C-alpha cells in the first residue's frame, strides 16, 4: 500500500487509463485523472478510484497542447506537492482508417502530437520536477510508464501514423530510461495488444473472430485491469532493478508461432 503517493495518469477518464487509475486506487494511491473532453467519464473514474480506497482528482487538459501540459503539472504539484508516477496513457487512433498511400498530413500531425510529441514533452517536464523533488528529499524515487502498443512492431497499413507514433514511443522509453536511471527514476513501456475499450469498439466483430481463431494464444480480449495490474507491480516497486523494459500485455500475441 502506498499512502501519500501521487500518480498523474493522462487519458484516465475511460478505457485503459481508467483501469490503471482504479488499480492504483486499490493500493491507496492518489490519482490525478487527466482527460481531454469527457468530464462526465472523468468524474465517474474519480468515484471509482475513491470507492476502491484511493484519492482522486480530475484535471482537464489536452496533452498535445503546450499550455495544457504545463497547467496539468502545475496543478498536480500545487495540489499535492509531488509526482511519484507519470503514466503516459492518453492516445488516439486516427479519426479515419485510411490506406498509407492516402493518409493526410493533418492526420499524421494530430496522431503524432497526441501519441508522441505530447508524452515526450510532458515526460521532459515531469522528469525535471521529479529530479528536484528527489533532491529535496520529498520523494525517494520516481517512475514513468508509457503505454505503447503492439503497433510499434506490427504493420497496419490503414493506420500507419498510429504505428509510427507508437514505434517512436518505444525509443522514447529507452532514451528516458537511459537518461534518468542515475537520477533515481525508472521508465517502462507497457505494450498492450487488443484491449476492450472505446478505441477498439469499432472493430469488435473483426477482433472477436480473430481471437476465436487463435490470434492470441490466450484466447480472450485483454481488459483495462490487465494493464492496471502491471502498473501496480511497477508502481509498488516490484521491478526495482529494471528500467527501459517493455512489458507485453497482449495474451501472447507477440510470440512468433509455427
Ligand atoms: P480510449 O478508450 O479511446 O480512451 C482514450 C482516453 O484518452 C480517454 O480518457 C480520453 O479522454 C483520453 N485522451 C484522448 N486524447 C487525449 C488528449 N489529447 N489529451 C488528454 N487525454 C486524451 O483509449 P484506450 O483504448 O483506453 O487507449 C489508451 C492508450 O492505450 C492509448 O495510448 C492507446 O494507443 C493505447 N493502446 C490501446 C489498445 C487497445 O486495444 N485499446 C492497444 C494498444 C495500445 P476523454 O474521455 O476526455 O475523451
């Protein structure tokens, strides 16, 4: 149990972010529930975290907007005085699945800004604050978790910009892990496979069939709480001598099989 520890989870109003928030709430964490537009869903998440035994606070902000990123961190630090864990979870699929040869520059920019540039720069800012808080003795260490995707290595030509953003996040994890290890901050990438959320609800029938046919060695959809459990293991300090690790939460989909 981690009373007093504070986590900022981006995009925590729904889906995987909510699953992570509730799992940390069960361990007594204080969770800052960031969201972009759905205040109702964020309020629901706050109630769920509180019912689970944690504390929670919703903060609106778009991770792709510089002023919002600054305001978000400012709120966390002025309200709670610390940030033990940053979870870069907020992300989006392209608004339309379009073949790579037809994909627009606007879609490329939007997806890259939300999925890669936003988390990259938010991490830079959060890490600097964590370093200061550690130096001042407020915290003994910090942790950063990036929610990547199997799309970092699986080609989907109808959402190529998403794949490129997640491949970038994989490198971002290594870079920050390397730079921050000696500062007392560890960095991880969780790489989900097919998780049942609003993001995948548009392709439910397709994935139901593929999973039925054995696409995932563990034959079921992944759930937000599957990702939440891994975050708890990291947050609670069960991976103390690991950094830059990729943890697949995908029912074994990454295994090469004959
Ligand atoms: P989701 O159900 O669509 O939920 C997205 C969440 O992110 C919502 O809370 C949304 O807030 C928030 N959000 C979106 N854009 C944002 C922005 N610019 N700034 C701040 N918050 C923003 O998505 P999900 O399936 O839970 O996905 C979460 C993460 O897991 C993403 O990074 C995604 O790429 C990754 N992932 C998902 C799967 C999967 O199968 N679902 C697989 C691999 C990786 P509002 O509620 O306010 O809109």
